[in-house]
């Protein structure tokens, strides 16, 4: 197998890698020190990140430097400014940010401090999903260590730059990963996404300029500052630079979170990195980047894993969480599991999403259980088209519609067969059995 | 009955992290659930409302939005089984059935002896080590039925 330079998970094997002393031994906080002590003007940090081509790793792939440049000029706009690090990771299939936070919390902290400096935020919040207790504890210990070493708080490293870093614990709602849902939640409310505009840079936390970035995005920043944008662009493809964390789950021999350069083919990742489809079976379908990205058939496995190539293949790069289905699995069951998730997580503000996710879940459920109606396929398609694109306050509605349209496109005959046979044609590993009945929804 | 002095002081300290106190409400709900029997009682909501200058119904509105908060009493142990896609592909349904069998609790219910509450949860970020369950806040991953026996066998 080919080998690649790595940096994000470079330290992962080392014992005590989450401690400040060990982090510093391998060059940790060197980038922050360089920025603060040279000093590199904030605009130049933004320019460097722009030039690196870094794109957000939270799902949308938005250019990070460009996002930072949307923050208003502090000379003209004296409001307090905030950085919010999105550590709510809850897109099904995705578990990469957890790896970074548990193994390398100081890496995230250093990145957050540099980002806060660049956008001139005096406070950074890290919104950690409530279930990630180890991540939270590791990050809190890192913040405490850093504070004691003058790396967090007032006059960091004796310079004029001050920045408070606070952790904030979420409580299990997927929608709080959506950036405006996150801000509502951070303010102590229900996580109801806000209509955009205004965008967070103009009016975010408590109505103030705010930048929201994903954990993995922020984690890349110290490396770019330390090693330079040209180094960063030497990895990946021209439009998707650097390495990314690829979580590969489902029916593979070696599921895991792997650091890879953009542009490898999904086949190489599946076969060489993840050991191929498990149990010697064949590939049936795969999601490239989490449950919100439309699944692709086996025939698309030579697509390259980068934003443009996956888009050209008819799906989305998303969070690079590849979910693999073998040839004995049922795509209707998979669709039901996913639709049930979006139904559970819809915040209910928009009728298309609230009603649509509920119907998608019910219809996929009844088809799987043998009660599908002849019209169900058309109904599913009509519902999904009514839910997206861009018809609702946030993109959760799209996230439910996209996999629905994809499964209809690529596996229409399999859905029809379920309806015609009045049962699931697959008999493996409990797929035809009903789930235990839920007693009272929560 | 109001919250203990210690807990109120802890919540006060949490509130200091934010320009507006209300932002500490969700972290405060966590601390209450952790220290007051694993659930958020109506009394707790009233106490928090008083502390934050909110109406109890506002606290309820927030608490009820977030799946991690239990608004009804739970068993001594809470077992949360992920039933999302990566776990489903690797046997989450069998894990869930097995958990219910061992504990005697129905899904989203508590066993008659009050020892266990079992619930399904959405993706927990353990997808590459699926299937998984969370027992009292601790993840158990790469499960098979034998491992489930081992984990829960210590408790039944
Ligand atoms: C329904 C929904 C859920 C999301 N969940 C997450 C999440 O868990 N983590 C995350 O970083 N971004 C999530 N996002 C994307 C965020 O809205 C936002 O784009 C991202 O945090 C920006 O960071 P980035 O530019 O660094 O990628 C979600 C978006 C939507 C529509
Ligand atoms: S699209 Fe769905 S989740 Fe997003 S705001 Fe509307 S109802 Fe809420
Ligand atoms: S799908 Fe179960 S942990 Fe992600």
C-alpha cells in the first residue's frame, strides 16, 4: 500500500500525547508563539489560511480563510467577537472529531487560539456534544494546563493578546451541530436554527460577530501556520488541499478513522486501507460522507475522495464518513434507519421538514416490514422533492431528502420488489425481523 | 426545596463563563441530572427557573428539547444502545434485544425491579467501533453478545 505523509494523527500512538509537556516536546504551541511574538498581523494569518486552500471539515467544505474574512473590521465595529468551535459531531457515521479531541486536545486548543487571534475574538467556546465525556474531560484538562502556562486567558505569553476559552456541553440534539442551532443552544435555548441572513459573522452569539468552525478544520490551522501554505497545498488536490480524516464504518474488515490525502480513490480506501468488504462479500452501496450524503452504487467506487470528484459522482463529500453496505444488506432498511433519525432530529420549525421527515420514516418503515403500498415510491419521491433544496430554514430537510432521492435513483427496483413481495427479500442477520416495540417515544 | 448551596454555587460559576447567565442553563441541567438521581424532576425545573429568573415552563421547554435529559425517573443504571446506521449494519438490533432480555427492561422503559432503564439513541460517534452502547455515561464499543453479557452480567 502507498504511504502518505501524515500530521493530524502523527502523535496518536504516543503515550501521554494529550498532556501539555508531551505536546510541547513535539513542537506544540510553536505556531501560536510565532504568531503572537513575531507578531504576524491577524490579516496575514487569514491570508495564509486562504492561500492554503483549507476547506471546512464540518460537512459543507467552505473555504476557511474566506469565512474568517467575513468578520467585520474591528475598527468600525466595536462589538465583542466570538469563535465557536463545533464539536457537536453527530452526523451518522462520523467519529473523527472525537479521535482528535481525545488524543490531541492541545492541538485543537492551539488552533482555536490562533483562529481567535486571526478573527480578533476575545472568547472562544468549544461546543462539545454531551455524550463525549472523555473528549470534554481531556479538553478541560488541556485548557487548565494551558491557562497555568499562560497560553489561555489574559495577555497570552506576555503579549497583548487575551483570549478566554470555555467548554460548553451539549445534550444530544443533532440539530445543534447546525451552526445557528448551535448558537441558540449555546445561549441556553432550544436548538432552533435561525433564518439566514443574517450570517454568524454579522450577527451570531448574542447578536455579535461570530465564526463557527469544525474541530478538524481548526486542528489544521497550527500546521498551516507552522509549516506554511505551500506545504499544505503539496498534499491533496488543487481544490481540496491537505489531509482529511476518513472514518470508514459498516461492512468492512478494518473499520477505523484514517488520515488520508484528498484524491485517493474510494476503492483504494475501501480495499487497501479498510481491508475490503467484510466476510469476503461484495460491495453493494456506500455513503461517501455520512448519512446526509446520497448513497452511491458499487459501480461508483472508483470515484476519488475529494469535494469535486464526489460531487461529479452525484453525491457529496460531507464529513468523509464512508459507510459501506455489503451485497446482502437491504437498502430499504438502511433508508428507514436514516429517515427515522431525521424524523427524530427535526426541530419542527418548518412544516416541510417536520411533516416530511415523519412521512419518509413511516413509509420506508412500512415498505421494509411488508406493508408498502403501490404508490409509495412516488409518494417518497414527491415528499423528498418538496423538502429540498433550500426550502427550509436549515439544511436538515435537505439532509433527509438527499439520501431518499439517491436510493430511489440507484435502487428503484429493489424498493419495488419489497412492495411487490410484501416483505424484505433479504433474510440475513435479522433484517426481516421487526425491531422490539418501542414503549413510549422519548 | 431549593438546590443545595454547593450546587447553586457551582451553577453560579458556570454562569460566569457567559455574557448572559441563561447560557449556563443546559450545563446546569446536566449537573442537576448528574447529582439528583439521574433525571430532571419538576422540582428541579422550578429551582433552576428561580435561579435563572425564568418561568418553569421555559426550563421545561429547553429540557424537553434535548434527548440526554430524562424528564421521568430512571432505573439505577441507564443503558443507551445506538440504533443508527453504522451500528445497525453490524448488529445493533441483536444487541438491543439482548440488552432487553438481560435487564428485563423494555425499550424506553425501566425493568420492574427498577435496576435498569433501556433506551435507543442516535449516532454516538462510535461508528467505526460499532455496535456500541453507553452504560451510565461510559461507552462500550465493538460489541458482540458475549461482550454485552460481560458488561451487564456484572450488574444483574
Ligand atoms: C443538520 C446539520 C447538522 C450539522 N452538524 C454538524 C456537526 O455535528 N459538526 C460540524 O462541525 N458541523 C455540522 N454542520 C455544519 C455546520 O452548520 C457548519 O457548516 C460547520 O460547523 C462549519 O465549520 P467548517 O466551515 O469548519 O466546516 C451541520 C449542518 C447541518 C445542516
Ligand atoms: S429544516 Fe428542519 S431542522 Fe432545520 S429549522 Fe426547519 S424544521 Fe428545523
Ligand atoms: S451509528 Fe452508532 S455510533 Fe455512529
